[in-house]
C-alpha cells in the first residue's frame, strides 16, 4: 500500500492499514474538534499547546498502527512490535491527557452519552475505584506483564482480533496509569512528591520486562522464528533491542516526569489558598454584600 522504503535492506511498504485503530483515532479526533468548537462558541479558547498535545498523541498512535511498524512488528521484528507498544501506550497517554484537560474534558462526549453514564452508578463507582493511584498502577502493570507472557503475546501475533484487543488494553491502561498524575479534571497539573514516587515505582517495576528481554538467553517468542535474520540481525539482538527500547523510554519518563512534579510542587493544589478559589471568593463577596444590605435596612 503506497510507496516502499528500504528497512535494513528489506523492501517494505511504507503504509499499512488496520481498521479498528483507525476508526478509533478518527472518532477521537472528531470528538476533540467538536469539544473545541463548542467551547469557542462560548468564548473559551483552548490553548494551541493543549490542542497540539492531543493531536500529537493521536499522531503517534496513527504512526504505530498505520505504517510498516504494524506488519513488520507483527510478523518479523520483536523490536518494532515493542516500538509499536511504546507509541500506542507509554508516549501518547500523557499527551492525550494534557490535551483533553478541563474544560475540554467536559465537552468531549456528547450529552446523551454523559447523561446515560451519569445514571449508571455501578459504572461510575468502578471508574472512581480504578483511578485511585494504587489501583491504576496495579491495573497497568498487570496488563503489561500479562500480555508479555509468551502464550498471550504469541496469540496476539497470530490473531488480528487478539492483536487489536492487546493494543486497546495497552492504550486504555496507559491512560489510566497517567490519570492520577495529570488529572484532566483540573486546568493545572499539580506538583506532588507522591507523583514523583509513583512514576519511579511504575517505571522501575515495568522496566524489569526490558531487563528480561535483554538478559534472556533464548528466544522468548517462538512465533517470530528466524525472521530477524532477513534484516541483518540475530534473533537475540532483535530481542535485546526491544528490551533496550523499553528501558530507554522508562528512564526518560522517570527523569522528565519526576523533575516536573518536583519542580512544580510549590504550586500545591489547584488553589493553594481557598480564598483564591473563584467559587469561594464569590460566596464571600455575596455574603458580605448581603450583610451590608441587612445593616443598611436595619
């Protein structure tokens, strides 16, 4: 499909096509554009950096699923499959959450969807439980490790629907893991010591997978066979590159995220002083005005 490129000496189609992720990407883009448009009619401007962040996150997922990364990673190179996972979950999640933060978040879903969900108490209770930091972290780690067990990983390589399910679960739990850190229900990202500790713990535990891939003496996923040799590398080298990618991304996230959360810790909560909260300030001013009116009438 489309032009070809030389990938490590192998002639490879540049573009690919995966229907399920493409439909999701297009839908997510249209819903975001709709929310921004609604806010514009209410004289609420969404900053360009926020919009760029969201679309950058979608673009990473588009690259991961609609280019040669998808078929080559599925059939030939574990390293490209690992790159695909990083482009679907680890890297887009913070970009998407920053882009969708309030007030965009409150206009993202159509009103009928919001009303329906609001009436589903069990679903709301489940979501409230899932986004607790320790639950979100555990859910992400369990999903990450489960899909990298050879039986599940190879099932994803052999069956397209399982592959799509794997990617959807990575994307959703990736967003879930970042939700307590970025909490898009607020306009500002709060700096906290526990957030820095959360990032370090998450990436250190998740990074063990990278160490396993680098140190494992044999091929972990037999489905690939010796396909890596066509690209001029040994099976073990391909596996080590995959593990190295994981560790590199984990290290970068630890450095960048912990630095940010510690450097912005002086902000405190969204309103360090309750008197700065517009709702509180308005209530105080209203009470003062009512008191003055009562005094004048007395």
